[in-house]
């Protein structure tokens, strides 16, 4: 397989899998990092075919990131696109949050992006139009109850995006793609959306009157990584059906 290389953290299921799939369609080879769900990783491998590799790596663990980056660059060469998508929610009232709850969420959502970006940037600079896309969340802007760790991590990721856009320019563009309510297994379970009443209540708050599809986020990623987005840098692109209008 030829074509530029893309790395997608959390690229084996949910939004990340759709992003991996879109990058493959755009002619990239894709290395997806995942944490522990071997079943989803295997399903992605057999569905997405030869240009796709899934590699286990806890992005919150510095040594694992170093080892994974060493392996993937040795096997696949330099990297053009990095998508920091791996994400974790542990929702609890603030005073019930344990140290572990805090560190697991900040570690995956924010430190993970730091570690992976720091390790990959030296392998990206020489590429043609290299791009980093961080996957934020609307709750990084608008807080929600029981989500202090998650909201803080996503707010931090947005500011990290801007700092990187400044420091890595003009070599690498860095943007934050911000999904609204996107229908993944994780979201459906967390918000009890199999219950038609709960689902309707959520949909009523969205001007587009539907949940987002993972393909809606993939389409926005395509814009950011293609030449169409080549003058877009340090921005957040919110894809939420108009739920919040900042
Ligand atoms: P999922 O829970 O469906 O998938 C999460 C992915 O991240 C999995 O592949 C998982 O691997 C991986 N992951 C989790 N922790 C780690 C880790 N420590 N190291 C490496 N990989 C890890 O999430 P979604 O697809 O719903 O969300 C994707 C991103 O979009 C997240 O950043 C999320 O915060 C953000 N987002 C999602 C929204 C939505 O509506 N769905 C809304 C706003 C933001 P494994 O399979 O092995 O567990």
C-alpha cells in the first residue's frame, strides 16, 4: 500500500472508526491506536482491509506511546495526519470523583494528546501539508453537571490546540473538531437513548432535529485534512446540528 500515513487514536470504534474509514477513502494508510477492546479492533481490521493497522497503546502512558510511535514509524514511515480522538468519560458528582477518575479522564483526553503529539511531530514536519486534528467536545465550552473531569479535559484540549497551532506554524496546521451529540454506542448507553422518551428529549434540543452521524464528523475531518482547509489553523469547528451557537 502507498499513500500518506494517518494515525488515529481511538480509531477502532465509534467516531474514530469512521475517521479511520474516511482517511482510507481519501487514500491514506491508517494506524489506529486503541486501549483494550480487542474485539472491536479485530472487527475494524477485517472490515477496513490492508491499508489499516490497529495497534494497542494506552495513550495516557508515556512509555506505551513512545513504544507505539517507534513501532509504527519503523513499520510504516513518516506521518502526515494525526487525529487525537481517544476519549473517556467517567461522569460523577464532583465530590465523588476519585483521584483515579480524575487521572483516567485527563490522562486519556488531554495528556494522551500531549504525549502522542510530542512523539509524532518530529515524524510529521517533513511531510507535505501535515495536519493535526484534536477531537474536542461541546462540553469543553459549555459545562455540564457531573462532568468536571471530562469538561476540564476538553477545555484544555482546545487551548492546547491553539498553542500548538502557534508553535508548529507554518509547518503543521492544528485544529479542534468539536462533535455535538453523535450516535455512538458510548453516547447511546450514557444518555439512555434506547428509551424513546429520553431520545426525543435530546433531539428536541437540536435545531437539526436529529442526532449526529459519525459520518458528519468524518466529513468535517475531510475538510480539515484536505487542501480545501489549507488556510484553516488554530480553529475549532463545531459540528452539533446547531445545538449550541457560540
Ligand atoms: P468511544 O467510547 O466509542 O471510543 C473511544 C475510543 O477511544 C476507543 O477506540 C477506545 O479504545 C479509545 N480509547 C479510550 N481510552 C484510550 C486510551 N487510554 N488509550 C488509547 N485509546 C483509548 O468514543 P466516541 O467514538 O463516542 O468518541 C470519540 C471522541 O469524540 C472522544 O474523544 C469523545 O470525547 C469525543 N466526543 C464524542 C461525542 C459523541 O457524541 N459520541 C460528543 C463529543 C465528543 P478501546 O476500544 O480499546 O476501549
